[in-house]
C-alpha cells in the first residue's frame, strides 16, 4: 500500500479536536485522529469527546467522594424512577 503525504492547514477548533482524540485515546496519533474526524464528521467527533469528558468528570468525582449507594432491591429502583 502506497501512502502520500499531504500538508494541510487546520484551524484551532480542528487542532483541539485532534488533540482531545489523542488525549482520550480514541486515536493513536494525529493521522488517526484526522481519519476519525473524516469518517465520523466533526459533530459526531465533538459528541464523542463531550461524552468522554463527562465520564472523566464522573470518575474523578467518584474517586474523590466514593461510589454512590445503589438500592439493593429492584423495587426500590422502580419506585425512585416513578417519583
């Protein structure tokens, strides 16, 4: 398989998306990140990154405060969902 090297200029928004894809280990490097964006589009990429950021915040909160207490019985869950 032959590959070509193409130099492109990207804006700060796209560069930020690429760096976040690498940070959250969705892509291994900048080339993979750019391929991810081209395949999935910028909107889906942004949504994926937002989900990763939210989950990271939840994990940090749980590490700091401990895991939330979960109900032991399924009936308790269904009662809480109805409220």
